[in-house]
């Protein structure tokens, strides 16, 4: 079987919803994805899949809508709702959620009892492990003491599992990841105001040798979930010297930026034809 190579062009950062959107645009089966997510038996959310324009560019979107957030368009739960101790003090002024916390073993159980493929289960758990280790390092805690309360866990589980299901559905064998374009400044989280890149992203980039480029965009472009997905999926560091583009998927982010907030995903084929091309 020939390798099926995916190239992720992260020139506007990367997040869980952006990569799922791009993979769906590449042709990942929506119905298979929906059935896979239903098998997780998670409550408190629904998904929306559609099209939107970013700087005039048509792109697919995959949005996880949490209960009570139907009108809250730009949420970024996949990093700042990780809770690192059992606490009942929450700072979300736009919705209320039950105080449920999950650690990584709880999340593994959800994934293990789902009906997704073995490959998708393995990818999902590896991605969650990368996130949990990065958060544990940031807060100097054992990995089993990193807790994800209800909001962050649901959003992240859906994005991560959806990514793994789509990668498996598309038959991707190799992934090349561009440098990750990141913003600057600060982002507000549950524990206060953190510098961008946030500590978990820095830890993931260092541990997994992800190339980063800081841009002049104010705010976060690379989320811990996005960085963890890039770290786990990446199998090659460089594009072939010559290749053909076989398909393109464009995934939309939620931010309104001067530059198109999109993630482009290419299926490429290395050009082994030694004949003169021009």
C-alpha cells in the first residue's frame, strides 16, 4: 500500500476544531464521525458542521457547542478549563456546569468503551497523554493529579477523538507539520492571565521538537490540544523536494483576524518521476 501523506500548513496556528474541520473538508466521512462521537456516551454538547468564509476564503467548520454556550461563538475551552485541583471556584460568567472533574484515567475509560477503531483509540489516548504531561509539568503535579473539569474535558475529548477518527477514516499514514505560527501577548484562564504561548504549549513544543514562529497577532493561535495533535500526528519533519498536491482541505478557526484564520491540510504525493518537468 502506498503511503498517504498529509501536510498541515499551520500558518494561522492550530487547534482541535481547526484540524477536524480541515480533515472533514478533505473528505473524512461525516456520518462515521457522528456515530463514533455518539459511542463516547458524553452529554452536554452537540456539534455543528458547515461552511463559513474567512477573509473571503470558503472553509469547513466543526464546532463543539456546549450546553449554555449556544450564543457564545468564540470559546477556547481546550486549554484554560483544565483544573489542577478539586475546587468549586469557577470563573465562567457565561454558563453554569455541574462540578464534574475527570483525570486522564477517566478519559481513557471513556475512549476504551467507545466504538471507535483501535487505531483511533490509540491516537486519542496518546494525544491526551501529551496534553496531560504538559499540564502536569506546568503545574509541578503528578500526571494523575491533573484534572479536567466538565467543560474542558468534553470539548477536548470531542476534538481529539474526532481528529483520530478522521485520520483513521482517511487512511493517513504519514503527517508533515509546518512550523506553528503563534500569537503574542496574554490570555485569560481559570487561574489568571498567562503569557502566549501558554505554558502547556511551550512544554509540548519543547518535548516534541515542534518548530514555532511568533507573529504580531495579539492572542493565542496555538492551543495545547492543537499542539498535542501536531506532536502525535507528526511522522516527518520536511516536505519532499518535489511533490504533487492530490487534495486540499481548509478548516476554519473561530477567530476574526486580519489574516485568514484557517488551517490548510494537503494530501500530497512525492514526485518520484526523474524526467525533466519543464
